[in-house]
C-alpha cells in the first residue's frame, strides 16, 4: 500500500489578536482530482469491467436512486453503505399553513459502510519530502 503525503501548516488561536500561540497541523498535499475516467480505467484494469458496462451501471444506479427516493427516505446500498433523504424547512404557528414552500432544501446524505470506514482507518500517512513538496507547488517549503 502506498502512503498519502502530508505537510505541516501553522495556525493561530481563534479570536486572539495577532494569532496567539501557533499550533502545527498535518494537511494533505494538494493532489489531482480523480475523474470518472480514472474510475473506469481502474475498474477495467483491476476487475476487467469494460467502460461501457461501467457507464450503463452508473446511469442505471443514478436513475434507480432517483426512482426509489420518490417512495423511500432511506436506500440501503449493501456493501457501499446507505443514502438518506432529509429536508431543511421553516416552521409555522398553524399546521394548516404548512405547505411545500416551507421546505427550504432537500439533502442527500451518503453514509459509507463499516467496511469502507475500516479501510480508511488503515490508510498510511507520512510527511512529504522536499521533492514531493516541490512537485505540489511549494517552492520554498521545508520539512518541519
């Protein structure tokens, strides 16, 4: 397993004039965003899943989720986790005054499964070396 590089940043104390006593924190190096093409390439190379099969499955899953949300607030995705639909709303003094206009924002929450959370806990992190810092755009960075 490869490691995920981080570098050290400094932060001041919130609400203190001049920053107060500085504290140092690990921060992930900026890296390239993984795209859908990256996902498709990995699935094809690792599992033999063809790009067109991935694309059809992706579209089918999207349409299925939207369809199921019409009748369900919770969708169990098995090994992936689950999706919950919630709404933020405003209140009224009288129940008769409550309308669809009281719903401010519907929100989807994706909660990953325990297997994925355990895998994330197993990730390895290490301080970035000067070469990694330079590649990430930190020209005068030094390893703290």
